[in-house]
């Protein structure tokens, strides 16, 4: 599989073994939780799973450390609560408790600002600029409640609720939609050129929904759909690579336009990196390219890596988190 990240998302399981973070597994688990709570749409599960993937990748990048599975579960719960899905968070907790492990024993201890910052930074996807404000809100709330000793879970859940309320209050003051609303991909259509829309229409590029709580521009590149279906298969490298370069240029311009408009609507979005998801490498090799030796395939993977980084990651005026999904 293509490797485009300098660090890959890793988690340490309840058994102490390190394993790759599986976006697909978490997304399916969340879909089951949403369905149990009567929510049939699938975008919420994908959205939450992407938020968690970003949080793990960025935590590893900042701390050079792995995330424990118990911490990942706490992140999921916090993000669900902040997004207004308390019932789904409870369902997720219950489902995870049915696994052969414990979610972690809650210990009550005295709190201070350092502890609040550590818990909120570790489990709620906030920028460094936004963290102090939320820490202050949680600090005031605990003082008002007269709580001297609290659990980590209480800090995380209180932070999630206060984050959601602060976004809703800010939206109300500015006359923008409720925090539960989502900016859908269709709203960006007017910003795009015909060439950019063509990539969207054939599924080579996909814009993902953006929530008010976690306003981050996300865009997906499907390598298996870069070349139009009308072009005869199997594809030679001499056909695929120039097509990929053109697609990456259009995707880059799309990401810049969408993020610019998002930052205009939600200024806090400027504090977050963009997120590029690259998928379809396995399908590309299985069904679209001329068969090749493993050594040649490895060379092609490196070329794809270089094109994506050179055409997108290094040429936008903001940081981009890159993740890869096999199919």
C-alpha cells in the first residue's frame, strides 16, 4: 500500500501490542452505533473516524508517542459528545465494554491547570490557539461546581460539552447555522472550475462534509479513478502519471479554494491543517495498471508519493495532514 505519511497512525491495544490504526474498522463500528441510535446516514461515522485519525496522527507528530487504545476510545467519546451525539457516545462505550478488556478505571484526583490542559489537548481536537480558552472555561466550571477532585473522564466530557456550547453561542451571535449543521460538498460547487467539477463527477476527488464543531477542510483523492473510464485499460505508467499530475494540480486548487471559503465562514478553521486522504492504490494495481514486477511497483509507488507531495503538500500556504486508506 502507498505510504505517504512520515508517521503512520499507530495505537497500543489493551493487550499492550502495537498495531496500525484502522480507519475502516472504526468507521464501521461507529456506523453500527449510529444505526443503533436511529441514525441511518453514513457521513457522520466517516466524519468522526477522520477526526480521530487526524488527532492520532497529530498527537504522534507532536509528542513522538503512540496512542493507547483506551485513549482512542476516550477521544471517540469526547468527539461524539462535542458533536451533539451523546446517545451514540453512550452506545459506543457500551459496545467497547463488551470487548475482552476494560475501558480503564476512573480515578478521582485534585485538578490543576496543567492537568486540565493535558486532558483537553489529548482527547479533544483543538488547535493550540483555541486550547487556553477551553481550559479556562473548564476551570471556571469546576470552580463554580465546587469540585476539588475529578476524574479524567469528567474533564474530557465537561470540555466536550463546553466546546459545543461555546460554538453554538458564537454561531448564534453571528447569525450562522446551529453547530449541528454541516457544510455539505454541494455548497462549494460555485467555487470550482469545470475541470475541478469533472474530477468530482467521476469520483477521482471527493469533498467531505465539514462540521461547525471541527471545521477542517478535507479532500479525498481516489487513485483508481484519476484516469477517465473512457481511456482503455490496462494503463501504462506513461498514461497514468501525467494524468495523476494534472489531477493533483486541480485538487490542490480545489483544496485552497474550499479552505479559503471555510476560513471566511469559520475563522477558527485557519488554526487547523487541511486533510488529504489518498485511497485506491490497491484497486489501481489490481484492476487498472499494466501488470508489473514488485520492484517496478515499488518504484511507481515512490513516484506517486513524490507527485502528490510536490503538487499538493509543498505548494499550499498551510499545513496538510496526509493519510492513506487502502481501498
